[in-house]
């Protein structure tokens, strides 16, 4: 039987992407929380032994660690033959878009709004970028229920990774009704849980 250990944290949308995909696939795993707000050298030793870049998430499958959330999503889709949207290369396009666009704008705008006092110019730049990224998703989701078509895929897991924290940005997600409806469809899927429920050490 395959053994899986996921290292992450409940404030990390990148960790959540992977946990959500594992849940949607029905794959069992052990979850171990990493104290990301502690100095790196004080964090759990078992994570330090497997993290390549000193980051979360890390998924260890049968003793083999894999870092970077989107790389993990691609691996899960390839090894299971599921959540690929019918075209793994097209799904990969969305993962690279997410890493370069909304995966930068949304978590960083949230960071500066919630925990750190950001420079006003930087906040304005991040907000403009976030609104453009939400607009791109709104346009895409006007045409289909999920990013790859009729079925959920790793593209949705990736692009929605931080969306469940959107209320912490101070912006109204209702400004993008198709995005809001998409998130509702994701939340209705068997296995879906909010990050604060899913990514707790006692949750899995």
C-alpha cells in the first residue's frame, strides 16, 4: 500500500492545493503541520530532512519527497490518470499561469493587508494585478463550469488555492460572479473542505 505524508500549514494556499487534490482523488495520507511562523531552523526535523527548498508543501510518497505544489499536482494527475482535464499539457498551462499570475498577486496582497504594512505603491500594483487575474478567471469561467471544461482538474485546484482566503483581502469576490459560482461548485464536491478545516494536524 502506498504511503503518503504531506507537510504543510493551514495558512498556505500552496499546501491547500495539494491537500484538496489528494482529497478529491480519495488518496489516503498523513498530514504533518510545519510551524512556518517559527525560525526555519526551529521547525520540525522530519520536514527539514525532506524539504529541498526549505518550503511547504512537501509530499513524501513511499519515502520519496516532492516539493513545489504545482509539480506535486502534475505528478498526482500523471500517476493516477485523473484530474488532468483530459489533456495534461493544457492543464499544465494553467498551473504555470497560476504560478506567474494569481499565485503571486492574491497571496501577497492578502499578506500585506493582513499581516504586514505594505508600501502603498506596492499594494496598488498588487491590487491591479489581482483584479486583472480575477478578470481572466471570470472570462474563462463564463464559458464553462471548471477551467478545463465539465470536470474538475488540477487546474482548478491550483488556481483556487488561495481563493478561500479572499475575504482577507478586503475585496468583494461578488465583483466576479462567475468566479464566485465556480468556488461554490468546488465547495460542493465530495472531499472538499476549507483550508482551516483540512490543514490541521488532527484533521487527517
